[in-house]
C-alpha cells in the first residue's frame, strides 16, 4: 500500500454541531509523510494543528485537537472518512474552531474526497499490526485489540431505553465496507438530555437535519439503519483511532465505547508501536555515529546524536542520545544533582529532526539552522545514565523551510515534546 493525497482542492461548509457556528473547510493536497494537518486561517499567523494522539485537547461529546485558542473540534467524522478512503496526507484550511457536522455522518466527506480524486506517492503507507492482546477497561466499557491480518471491528452498545436497547455491529473495515456500512450512520442524541447538553454549550447546532433524535416513544426521523446507533459508535471509534496515523491490522472489540476510551486505547497502541520500534531498532541500527557525522555538521561537544535507529526518507526518524556522567555540562549544571539542561534536550531533538530533513537527495547539500521552536513542554528531568530515544515526524517541508514534531522519551516515558522549524541553507563549504 502506498501513501495518497487528493488530486485537486475541494471545499465544504456547514455549521458545527456543538458551537452552532458556520465553518468552511478547504481541503488541499499535501506531500508524502506530512500527515493530515489543519490550518486555522481565521487566527493570527494561521497556525498549523497536526492530527496526532498527543495533540488531543478534549473528548467531551467529540474529539478535539490542538491547544486553546488553536484548536479544531469534532474532527472524528472527517478523519474516519479521510483515512478509510486511503488518504494519509492532507492540508485542511478551516475558518472556525469546529468541523461542520453536515448531515451528522461521514458520508458527505467520503463523497467529497472521492470527487477530489487521488494522487499516489512512492512512499509506503504506515501500518501497525497488533501481534498480542491489548485492552483498556473503565466500568462496563472495554476495548480489546487482538491479532489479525485485517482491520476488523466488533462493536456493542447498550442503552437502558426501550427503542435502542442492545445493538451489535461486526465487519471487516475497508474502503468499500466503510463507505457502505459505516459512513452514513449519523450522530444521535436522546431528547431527554438535549437541554442539559445545551446548558454546557454542547449540541447548540444540533437539529433533525444532522442528528438522529430519540424520544421515549421512538425516533423523530426514520433511522438509516435498524442499528444506526451502534454503527455510529463504530464510526466514531474508526475516526478516533485514525489519530494514530497508521492503518491498523487487527481485530478490535469495543463494548460501550466512547471518545475518551477510544483515545486512551489509541495511546496504548501507540506505546506498543514505540516498543516495537525500539526493539527492532536495537537489533539493527540504520546509521552509526560515523554516518551521522557525514550528514550533520556538528562536532563534540555539540554533536547530540549517537546513532539513528530508524529513518524514513523525509518523513520520520528515531535517534538516540546516550546521556553519560562524563558530559561536560554536568560539571556546572546542578552539580549536586546533575540533570541535563533543557536547551540541550531541545538541541538533541533538533539534530534528529534536521538529520531526517537532510537525509534526502534534494536536501543533502543543505545545513539545517534552527528557525523556531513552538509548543515545547518538558515533562521529566533527564539524568546521567539515561538514554534519550528521540522521534521526529515531519509536519511540512517546502523550499528552504522544514517543520517537524519531536518527542523525547526515557524508558518509554515522555520527557519533552514540541515543534521545531528549520531554515535549510545551502552549504557553501570552504574551498
């Protein structure tokens, strides 16, 4: 399978189901490895908001990404449509904070993206195969992942309501089955809870044109499927797991799922991916220190990458920094309780990202200069003896500018993360 984007720009507009505000989306083609990225064109600087699990902001009745005020709400239907249509790379310009709800389903997005056509890249599509059972449970709700060769979903819902009761959906999810069996299932709500939701500034844009409303006696409008409730829950699950950025191969069993549980299950899968990557990389490194020195101009004591474990051309790189007690900065940086300076953690992350950008034929005669850092957070201190595993993922690259999202972990725990921008300047070596 190859990565894809759309062949032509398309547009769609409507109102947000929770905000009730009008919004317009302009969906544009994007480069291989860039993923799906939103751009809030209504905010100063038109900030980019990449789609990723670590970027989930809140999950109250919808899945919302970014950090206030740079957020995009209710992304799950669009992401399900894009990813299950086979599109990995899109730039989505939006002029408000919420994705339009349209008819309450993902089907209008599927039709729009098919209308746009597709463009295929040589780069392989990112996949993750579940190879051992994983699960998460909260109360009566549980999601289980089991090994399998296809993306298969079993979803069960149960409501103490005479009309809805227990519903079951089960199917392999591919482009055809998604479009036919899931995409058309609409969001739903119970009449008895609508007023309470609106008091919390939710469902302000909900109506009979974009939601299946359930009363004590039945539906206010005819359902599209006899089991439309469980199908929509399965649609939400597909959309939330799309935040992983990888096609899943495995069997997912979800009983009474909801957005928060879906996202937390996705993070469990993400951790498994990290563990597999680290395990595989320990067996075979891609670049050793001599290879790194051929690409980066840095030298001791400012060369902060010891080896590269994994690299995908202009898309993603995983590098290692072994933090030893002999590092020169430990002599003066909290010498009684030595910790690695935060600025040097950023430098190590920047070098991994810069190395990834340079590991392409079009950039091999460039030098990466740090042009900006954004949204950086430090979670835990780094001590002598720690091993930093740094993952850099491309956000975008055009001309002499590149931007990556970088994360640094120690023993699987996140210690720092943020976005880094580079100016890729021509390397004019001394004659």
